[in-house]
C-alpha cells in the first residue's frame, strides 16, 4: 500500500514537471496571475458577505392571495408565523445595516457615513458640535 502511494505521488510529480516544462511559460505565468488576482478579489467579497445575515421576509399578502385563489381560509397560525419570521428578519436587517456603517467607517462608503462616525466619536452624536438654540447644518437620515 505504501509503495503504491509513493509511486502515485511520483507519477503525479513527473506529470506536473512535464506539463510545466512543455507548456509555454507565458501560459503558466498567466494562469498563476489570474488565479492570484481572482483569489484576492473574491476574498474581500466573501469576507464582507460572511458577516451579513441573509434575509428572507415573508410575503404575507402573497400567502393570502394564494389562499384566496384556491378558496381556502387562512388559520391564525398562518398569519402568526410569517409575522414572527418578519420580526426576526428586521433584527437581522438591522445587524446588516449596522455592519454596513462599520464597513463604511473603514473607508468603504459615502463621506456622510464617515462624517457621522467621526461626530459620534468626537461629540457622542451624529450631528457634531451643538450650539445653543441652533439646528445643526447637516441632518442625516437612517
């Protein structure tokens, strides 16, 4: 068994060496370069995506339309469970939005988000320094 594994590895190594030696260096280098660039680009995307929670809101109106088209009546549980799901989805949506603001603070996003985060750190509010009796010049929407 051990000898078989050794010969398999040796054959694979010989095949790789032959491929590299007979293939144009430009093709090999190009393939490595494309692989490296793809890895770098996808890593950033996958890292950002992994921190957000996928959302799936219930379509209560669609459930009601489907029930009406079939001619059935929705039970209370059929109204309750989609609302429970939507409640959880709103919490997850808030998480995703909060993570988005944190991502923007790191330099990926609009200048207004950066300015708001700077104001929060410096003045403990979104608007900046307050003057007595004046409304802030810039108001931000959530």
